[in-house]
C-alpha cells in the first residue's frame, strides 16, 4: 500500500507494514538484494515441501486398516481426515504468519522437529484418542510447507522469483499426488504404522539438513508487529489489497475443482466396468504429477510478465478438462487426458497466484501466502464435500457438472477482471 506523506496517521500505519519506521536508507546502508539460489537449495526446498504436505494425505487410503486396528467406528475413523485438515487450516492462520516475524530458518527447523513428534504419536497410537490428537497435530505442523515457500520466495531475486516459486511448488504438487500411492504401497508391505515411522525419519533428516544448509542471516525484511497484531494484519491485508482478494478467489475455485475430481474419482473406478484396486486407483497420482511441469513453466511465464495471459489460458484448460473427464466410465484414456489437463491448469494458476501476491508486500510474504492458502483449504473442503454428496444423488455426470461449474466461475471471474489496472486478472 503506498504511503501518503500528507497524512501523519497514514504514514504511521504504512511504517507498521514496512518496518522501516520512517528511516531512509543511504546507498551504503541499503540491504543488498538476495543472491540467487543454487539449484541444489531450490531442489531441497521442493523436497522438504513435498515431504511435509504429504503427511496431510497419507491417511486417506489407510482409514479402513486404521479403524480395524484401533477398533474405531466408521464415523470416528472418518474424522481422521477431517481433523487433519482442520489442523492444517488453523496452522495456516496461526503459525504461517510467524514467518514474517521470526527467523524463518529456525522456525522451519523447529516446526519440522515438532512434526517428527506428532508423526511418532500417530505411528505408536494405541487408542483412538491418541491417533486423532496426533493427526490434528500433524495437520497443524504440516503448514511448514507454506513457510518454506515464503522463505524460498524471499531468497529469490525478483526477476527470477516466479521460477523459484514454480520449482518449489512442483515439490508440493508431487507430494500431494504421490502421498496416497506411497502410503498404500508401504502399508501393504509393512503395515500402516510404517508409513508414519518412515515419514518421521525423513522429516528428522530434512530438519538436520535444512539446519545446516539454509542461510543463517538471510537479508529478508521482518516485521516488528506483536503476534496479535500480526494476525490482525493478515485480515487487514485482505481488506486493502484487491489483487489479493481476487487471487484468493481464483485459488478457492481452482482447488474446489481439483478436489471435486480427486475426492471422488475412486468411486466410479471401483465400480463396473473397471473394479480397479486401491493401488491401481492410487497410481493415477503418477499421471497427475504432470502438474509439476505446469508449475515450473508458469513460474517462468510470470517472470516474463505474462501472468494475466497464463491465468486465462489455464482457466480455459481447466474448464475444457471436464469434457474428457465426463467420459471416464467408458474410457480410461479420456480420464487420463482430463487428469493431465486439470492438474496442469490448477498448478499454473496456483503458482501465478503465489508469485503475484508475494510481490505485493515481500515483508508480509508469510501472511500473504498463509492467508491465501486458507482460501485454498476452503475450496478443497467445499469440492470434496459437494462431490461425494452429489455422486450418491446424481452419479459421475453430476460430479463433472460441479467441477465444470467451479472452473467456469473462475474463467468468468478472470474475464471480468482481466483489464484491471492492478494486474489482478
């Protein structure tokens, strides 16, 4: 938000956002721009993001096994996924903004170590209460993913920020889509507890590596706001920034479409004429991982100033993807084409969104990305609930109509805002 030098109150307000306290830096005092990240560090960010976010999705193919092992009722075992996502949503609002105040390197390592503890609780759970508490804590701490994204963006030079965000986001995409496949295979080989023991071990290793490798004194701006002010400022940012609000709506709609597909596609594939196994259905994640390619390409297009065009093309592809998806019951080939188009489109919009909103206030990067991801969570939950409910009433055709509706709304929103002067469209 630009500061108005004619109004003292507005000047003070602006200073609270930038943290400069009215001091003009001389050429000698000015902070140097962040040095370019090496390929190895960016790859490490991507791996850490994928490993962290995968913990939110590991349980989905394991619910029946968990329920039998701990004698949980179907209604109670269903709350495993719900509590994990509730924890994740709370973490986005209450933990991610800390990245704008605390040393991000220390914050990331601390969250990863706490996540190791939560995963250990899940892996050793002997009661339903212990399992549910562990899953809620796992979701809460898995938001370290967003702190990693914000840290990577802050370290990248502005001209290459889109590329870095795209590469890191590709790790998130792969983690989400392969989590179900990996957990199903590991559970078949060594039981469901082995999934969380292995994840705890990998997370501990990543914490050690990141502690050693991440910059100790990164030249990234930090706010002096107290914790309560930090949370309130997240809400205030949404009230002030039109681009943030619109990009959050784009995120809500595209992830509602994404969740509409991935939360319900197992239903028609497990029925006639396919009767596919859980492992075979989980293998679809390998196809969906093509979305990781879109993340990197979209990042480069954003660096070239093509954000608006990238968004429009991606939303058009998202809408078109539901045409082949509608033929899922008669053609696995049509399903594969639809999955690839949908995941390419969703990740292209997602990377574009994050790149644009971070540039609004780099000193508030964690708050911006955390707040944006709350809308992502709302969209994902809306798509999942609506799709599974619609399937029982109207079948796969109704699910595809729902996904197409979310996609069309996004395309219409883009068409109505693409000529805006703030670049929101």
